C-alpha cells in the first residue's frame, strides 16, 4: 500500500498539468508574417479567455507606434485600433497576458506593410 501513494501523487501531478495548461494565441489579424496594406485594427485571438496586460506595436528599428486602448476584461479575442496610418515597413506586435490559471504569457508576431498588396 505504501508504494501506491507515490504513484498516485505522480499521476495527480501529471493530470493537473493538463487541466491548467497556459492559454495560447491561436490567430492574429494581420496574420504572422503577412504582407498587408496599412491595417486599421489588430486582432489577437487566444484559445481561452485571458486578461491582456500589454500590447506594443514596434517598427523593425524598435520605435513605438501608437495603438488604441484595449479591454482590461478577460476575453478570448481583442480588437485594437491602429489610429495612425503606418508607412511601409516591418512591424512587430509584442503582447503580454494573464490566463485564468494565473500564469503569464508573452509573445510576438510581425507583419509587413506594403504599398501594393498582391
């Protein structure tokens, strides 16, 4: 009987990891690596509800670009306005979130603004 207690503990720990996995980003608009005309919005979608704690839009040189406000409420998808027209170039979106399991997540995606979209 004493041997079964450690085994039960290991199984419980393994199952708890499945139940509390981190939220993951499932899609973005513009899509990661896309060539697009200057976007008016960014959309970040996750596989479960998160609290978005930060979003930055940066040029390839690291300069910040303005973004509109986003909801501080937990949600699965966030739409953020891009108030100024972006000139052609490469842009990075860096985001931070807190999942329902209280774990922090970070990530980034990039897109390139072009004058002619093919």
